[in-house]
């Protein structure tokens, strides 16, 4: 049987962006949203009107799930065809509906925060709401820490054309910017996007080509730096002003809340990484030796070395993923086989598709769709495994109420990284060629450098930036100085003196994403959390499967520390778990050094 390389979207809404079924669905959703906006909230919660509150909350979850269905479909349309103008218009309309729905949630949660605790607790214990009690209690807790409903609604509405608009401005100017680039002196220059330049200095095997690409990239960001600084300062100013009026005394309150984590856990994780990540300097030295360089530069850290010549068809990649995951966890393998065979994966290598890869869930039909462009390389195989892991996470939660299916960024990469680790280990075990082993170990250790060093620098930079921004706008020169200081500390001064990226604060879009402040530490947390879980799975074998499944199911119903304590028996606020996870990641440094010789 031929393995399909294109996903099936028609089973969701037939006809793509021109779908009449989609048009009707959106129209009905808009009518219901308008109707609910005009409908006042029930009065003070009592035993007599408890049923009205239950209905209101269930309606809110229903609207959120329906909007999620639309947004996921539009995301898929734009990914499969970046020139789908109709889908782009649908996306703009959906963002307006999202803002309206967010305002309704703000008002609902603020009203629930005012209800007497005794009546509130009785409401949570009803059969209809008990399965989503954690999510409701979480939202109420945050509402209690915020301003009144009218003020918070105003902040939310002003954010669309203020706070979030700076993110849109950044994406626009960065997306439009072009830079002239010539691979060598004999080649005519061409205008490339900043994303194209980044791909060259990250992935090209020729060091001189990477150096030229990075130089052009850096120059382009120098041009954009004043606009980026304006956006970054104003976003931060909006946040700091809002927090001050809420009497929030820490810039970390919101990101920690959004990730269901404590400051102690994050501090412990970074302390362990700071103490142990210097081991990667041995990897840097061996990699520099392969390149004939004294020390690595920024454009060398993730560069390929060795030779991974092996190529896969999409069918072979799918079989490899299924077979090797099956040895560790048959339940995951069964899901992966079903997702591939049922055309949940868009993998065809063709023009007109968006860059990157993702997995998105459709809450109403309780299915996922996975987007990627399969190029036949080992990297493509690894990406397939990674995205199928996201799909498995959603799959094991599919029978839960919608309000119990929301998990945070801190655990969002658990299943995906788990899959990737299993496939990486299986592939490494099949390699006999020295160059291929060096290539794969380089990919794994480059990832470690990203999570332990690059992301730590981002986190430290943001801490320092917000401390300075509290007293006024921060200049381009100071932003660059703060970034250099953070990078040198996180990389243990391991790069060449002129080898850092002082404009990384401008070039990294994550600093400008307003819906997820401090879009950095959750990546490192998730990376190490998955490594710790994978180590347990390897030790316990198939017996770990049900415990793993239960952990994933509870990611929407527990804070992250409780999740780890209940299902793994570990205390994330203590260093032991992190030490073991970091040691496991770094255990392959010596093998890489030995192979290089």
C-alpha cells in the first residue's frame, strides 16, 4: 500500500478556504458569539442560579473549542499554500473573534472571582464542572490577582492595537527586509530574506559561506535595530504599566503562572545547568578542530559536521518511526501508524508551502494534523517523529472535556521530545560509519548547546532588560551590551571573542511574542523534563507506558510540580532530577570528542 504524503482536510471542511461548510460554521459561531456578548452574566452565585452559571461556563468552553477548530483549519490552509489570500482574510477575521472571546472570558473570570468561596466550591463540585475544576480554579485565581472586570476588559481591547500591535509591526518589518548576499567573490549577489540568510549560516557546511551569510544578516539587523528597540521597549512598557496597576511585584508572575511552575523550580534548573554546561566546551573544541578553527563563532555552533548521507522515502521514515517506537511503547507506535495511514500528515516536498513544521489539534473532531516538508534526510525523519509526538499527546487526551485539555508550554514538548529521543537513539545504534556518527552526535549536542546556553542567555537577557526598562527606555547600545554579557556568561566564554551575536535581541522573534512572555525557559524545561522521563522509560520498559500515558492526560489538570510528583515521584524544586537529566544529555560529549580524535 502506498503511504500518503498529503493530509486530508476535506473531512474537516470540504473545499478549503472556499468551503461553504466553513463559511456556514463561522457564521453560526459569530452569531452565537454576538448573542453571548449581549447576554448578561448570571447574578451572584446561589444554589438557585447555579444551573445558569453551569450553562454559561459550558457555552464559553463550546465557543472556545469551535473557534479553535476554525483557527486550526486556517493554519493548515496557509501552511499548505502561503499564497492563499482567502485564508489570510479568514485568519484576520478569526483574530478579531478571538479578541472578543478573550474579553468574554475576562469578564466571566472576573465575575467568578467575586463569588463567595463556599458557593464557588459547591459549583466546582457539580458533575458537569468537576472534570474542568482545575482550569476554572486556575482562571479564578488569576482573576483575583487582576483589576476589576471593566478595567481588564479595557486593557484587553487596547492590547489589540497597542501591546500586540508591536509584535505585528516587528513581524512585518522583519518579513519585508531583504539583504544582498553572494556566496563567494565569483558569485553575483542576490537579495535574500532574513530567514534565508539564517538558514545559510546555520545549515551550510562551508564555513566561509556561513561567515558571509552571518555578516549580511548582522548588517541587516543593524538597519532594523532602532525599530526593533522601539517595539521591544513599548511592549515591555505596556506590560510593566499593567503589572504596576495590578500590584504585581515580579515580571515573572505571568510567565510562571502560564507555565504552572514555581520560581524555585526554574531557579534550580538554571543553577544545575550553569554548574554543568561547561562540559559542552569540550564539544566546541572538538568541533572547532574539525573545522580547522581555533574557536567557534556564533555561526558555527549549530553548523553541520560529519556526513549523514543516508536518505529515506517518506514511507521508510514512517516505518522507522513506528518500528522503533514500538519497541519502547507499542501504544505510541499504534497511534503513529494510524496518523500516517489516515492522512493526518502533510509531508509532500513542493513549492508554495510554508517553512517549518507543526502539529495542530481539532478539538471538535478530536484529531490532529501534522505539517512538514519531508526532504528525505535524517532531519526530516526526526521532525516526523517529533510532530507525531505532539499528536500522541493530544490523542491520549481526546476523551477529556475541552477545559481539561489545555496544557502549558512547559510540558508541550514532552511527548515530541520523547519520540525524538527514541528515534535518535535507534538511529545511532544502527550507524557504523564514523562520519555519520559524528553528524548525528553533532546534531544532538548542538541542541544541548541551544537549550543550555542559547536559551539561558535569552532568559538572563530578559531579566536584565526588564530591570533596566523599569526606569525608562533602553537604548540599542545598551540592549546589545546586555545581550553580549548574557551570552558570554551562558556560553562560559567559550566562543571566539568576536564570535557572539550582539543583535540577537533584535533578530529573535521570540522576544516579541506578546501572548507568551519569557518565551525561553519553557523550552529548556521541556527538553530536560522529557529527557528525565525518557530515562525512566528506558529503565522500566513497557511497564512505563501506562504511567506515561497518565502523565500526558493530566497535563491539563495539574500544575507541573504536582504532575512530576504524582506520576514520576520527583521534586522539581530540588536539584536531583535536573542533575540526572543534564548528565544524561552531556554523556555523549566524550564520545563525540573521541570520534573526532
